[in-house]
């Protein structure tokens, strides 16, 4: 019988080794985020005022939830990407969206997963507080998807050896194959990505067009881990036509944690997004409002992306 790895052991694992994910999108951005932000109580105060302003601004843009088609009245505001992916309770200004209660709370598990996954960047040293939060997220996900921790961290030395070969990873002196910092993507990740990626796509689309995707919009996404990047399996589709918005809070650049490039059509009914979370994972997504053009656009995007090994969603999923 396989023993369930103790939290303590993979905690040490995460802490003392650099973590690469097995098969993931990697980030197009190589900017390495090492700076951990200091915040004073004064700045926190300003932050709260800013958050209230962000709420007002979100409701001013739409009275309706932007995530479920635009006919349900928004009763909450939703931070997207979720706060879980950012360090030190500092999330970017402006990314606050009107949402109904059901859309807001419906991504809780998916947000936890994305928060955990986004920290799997081998180039950063997590602050202690962040590390503890990450463990909590994992434990809570493991409760709703029992076996998750074992599945993610319980790869055998033989499995790791084969992954390491694929990724051309070398062991350090004294390191065994079992010690290699490889985390396996659990099966449940797909269902969480099926919530997270579409929600994020709709949020970013709204951010740049002020248009709410209808409930029959076509949406397709692909995601990749940093291991996919190391294997050269990430499509390079960005060109100069893509916008590159700044992502910041109080003039502090947060693009090392989350950044994206985008293209939207003039009528605001099509969008293409390339979204990176640290050097951990990446999403490419396409959305179209008009079912008549959905097939064509999705087909083009698919041709560009599917030559690569990616995790993909079902076609046309919203
Ligand atoms: Zn909704």
C-alpha cells in the first residue's frame, strides 16, 4: 500500500528545492520576480480606499454580472485573477468586476488551485507567510478531492527519472531522483482550469472592451506548465499587434506575478489572450460572441496552438 506523503515532507520539498511542474505552460515572460514588497500601515490604508473606489468603478461599468451572460444583476464584486495568486495581499488595481453571488463563489476551489499552481515558479523564494498560505490551500483542496496531495507529490523515483529525462533536468550532487522537484498535475486540475480559464478570459475581455460575453459565446482555452516551456512545447503566437497592459498596484509592477497580452476586435466581440502566472503556468484563450464566426476563429486558434502539447478544453466551451 502506498503511503500518503506527509505534508511536512513535501513542505520541505517545496521549500528547499526548486519546483518544476511536470507538463505545464510556461510563461512567455522571463522576468524574474524576486522582490518581496514591504508594506506599511499607511499604504494599507490607501489600499482600502482604492479598493472601495475599485468597487464603485466596477458597478459603474455594469449593473450586471459579467460572467454569466449579462442578464443577472450583480450583487458583489469579484477580483480576477483571484487574490490567491498574488503575494502579500497586493493584487493589481482595476481588475475588479461586477458579479452575481453564484459566479463569485463558484470558482472558490478553482481559485485555490490557481493560487497554488501560480506559486510553482522555480525562480522565486516564497516568503514564509506565502508558503503557509499555499499549504493551507493544498490541504483544503485535498479535502474536497481526496488523494490530491498524494497524486501531485507522490511520484515514484522511476516516474521522476523519466520526467527528468524529458525535461533534461540534472540531479544536483547528492540528490536522488526521488528528491527532484517535480510536481505532477493531478487529474482534478482540469475541472478547476475549466472554471478558472473561462472566468479569467471573460474578465479580461470585459476589461478591454466593456462588453459582457453572451451566454452562448464560444470560448476555447489551452494551458501549459513551465515544464511544457522547458520542453519547447509552448506556441509563440504573440506579435506586435498584441497589447501589453501594465499590471500594478500603487505604482508597484506586479507583472512578474501575473501578466498578459491581448488582442480584441474593433467591435469588441472577439478576444485573444495569452496569460502568464510567474514562471509557473500559462493560458492561451480565445472568445467570440458571434456563433457564426466562432468556428472559424476557434479553428484558426486551434491550428496555431494544437501543434503543441497542451491541456485543452472541450471545443466551444463557455
Ligand atoms: Zn453571474
